[in-house]
């Protein structure tokens, strides 16, 4: 029996083969690109004073993203931040080398590496650090790195002026080649993710030649639905609550002026950078928003900044650690607290469309209805005759109304008798029924060769407003 040998150390240095799994990360294209933007923003904040001293007080951080889908695809990301300093160079290219200061946007030591290898097999970085007289370039090819088990990469240097400051990242031979609708979604999501920095002027973000912005959606201005005659108010309220252990949420909640199923929901931020709920992927937990057909699901939106929470290493979600239920309970209480109960207003408020919207939609709907009646009604009436007369009498005339959005008359022939069918779409709130019918001939002592059938639909009836609206 051999004697056991003592082991005092074990090497846990990552093998270069770890890099091969990065392309399998669960990134979304916009969050992968966001890693590069994060680096530029953090470089700006770390060196803002020096950058303004060199570039002047009007200096502004600018990040440009170009995407060329041809010939295997290429992505270029340029910024005018402070560049990668010599002291930071080794850490910038070494996986999982955590930075000494984790309080900013770069905290895991993986952002550029993981996003670049997720996107591409080959990428390069060219940079000139502010205050240094050398510009450097590093080229990375995952296939060569794995085949040769490379642990060192060559650095190409050239002279540079100390006032030069930039970083340019070029990704080629893409695994993930953004094309078609994905490009539009990337643009929307990047605008959403960096809305705080875009609004306060910290960042100019250019995507495919277009400077991005994030417009604030119009907010509902209306009285509380329970007191419709009261003064209209803007339905936006500040949110701020603390639930211990350094956990805090603050921001605002509001109601859309025009409901939007796609855009409703909360955007959740940390350190002014959106983590969850960008663009059309709003944070809408069922405990607050209910089902997609609920008005709350379509009307409530807002921005909440969370403090003390951890995020995923891809920075596209929060690590709640059993705190989400407490967060949602406190958020719900804040949302419906007086004097501005946002959730109650979201469910109770009903929008009465403008008269011109009624008329426009009514005319289109009436035209389509007329065409359908001319085509199908004679056969339907014939079948009704075969079934015999109705037992319930039909009024000879409809009540008068002055609020009519659209009127159409159609003449059809049924068994030699002319039928004049009149369709009215009314906006009169005094009409109680959503559908009213009258028939002159049925109530006449001497039926004539021509019958008048009137159909009136109330566009203001709750049934019509909820299920039809004003669009055709």
C-alpha cells in the first residue's frame, strides 16, 4: 500500500478554454452591446476632470456603434473616453479579474470579454489612454487562442500624443449577426437602457449614424374617476421607500395618457443604468399589474432606482434573494396611497374619445357594414320570414337624438318588397341600449311596398367602448 502524499496548493487559474463557453451566455444583443457602453461611461466618470481639462468644458462623452451585416458581419464601437491605461491593460483582457473599485458600472471583470466573445470569434481593441504617449492594439482570435493554448497576447504599439483619448473595438466573424428587425430593437433598447445619461446630457449615444434619445411619454391629465367633475390632475407620483438592510427603491410611477400594452410597466435601474424592464419588456409582476387585458397592465409605467440589490453578471436582471415579495408589497402600498391612488385610477378611468375620432372611425365602420348588409342581408331576412313572425313587438321609430357620428342607408329587395335599412352610430350618452331597432312596416296597419328598418348603435355604451373603441 502506497503512502498518501500531502497536497498544499491547487491551481485554480482559469484555463483559456473557459473563453470558448462565452458565446453560449444568455445575452440579448442590446445588453451585450451595453457592456461596451458601460466601459466608456465608467472611463468618463473616472477621468472626467482630466478629460475636461484637455478637451474643454464643452466636452461630451460620445459612443458610436456601427453594424455591418455583410461578409460575416462586423460591429465597431468607438468612444472618446479616457482610453485603457497601461496599468489597467492586463486586467482589461484577463477574464474575471475584478476591478478594485466595484461601485460603478464595471464590477465583474467580465463585461468586454464576455460580450465580445458572445458576439464574435475575432475582435480587436485599439486605444490611446489620456496622458500617455503610446497607442496600443490587441487582436484576439478565439480559435488561435484555444488551438495554441495562448496565455499571452501580443500588443502592437505606436506613438501617440498625450492628449489623445479613445477606444475602438472591432468585432468580426460574428456568431451573432444583428439583422432586420433586431437592429430596430437594439436601437430602442439602448435608448431605454441609457435614458438617464441621455436625458441629463452625460452621454451622446450614436447607433448606425443616428443620435439616440428617450422621449418621455405623455402622462394622463384627468380627474379621479370617482369624482369626474373635480379638477384634472397629472397622474404622476414620486415613489420612495426603504425596507431595511440597505435596500431602497425610489423614482416615480405614472399613467399613460394613451394606454399601451407594449410600453407599460416599470423600468428598474441601478446606478442610473437600466437593469430590467427596457423598451417593450417592462417589469410587470402579476401581483401589481394583473393580466394583459387589465387596464393596469396597459396604463401604469414608471422608473424605479434600486439601491443595495445585486445584479446578474450580464447586468440584465436583479438578484432578489427572497426580497421581491417585500418589494412588491411596499410598492403596491405606495402606488395606491392617498391622495393619488394610481392603481385604482388605472382600473377606473375611462377615456372618452374626441368627437372627430368617433366620426372618423364610425364612417369607416359604417361603410364596411353597408357593404356586408348589401351582400348578405337579403338571404338572412328570407330565412327569418320562413321562421315566422317575432312575438316581441318592435318600435315604429327610434327616439330622436342630436349626436350622430355616422348614418348610412341601404336598399335591398326581399321577395319583391323594398327594404330601406338605416344604420346610425350615435355618440349620445343618454341612449341606454347599445343597440336599438325600429321597423315602420311591422307597426303599420297597411304594410307598404317599402319597409324602413332602423338600427342605432351607441358608441358611448360601456360595451362598445371596451370592445370596439373608435377604430375601425
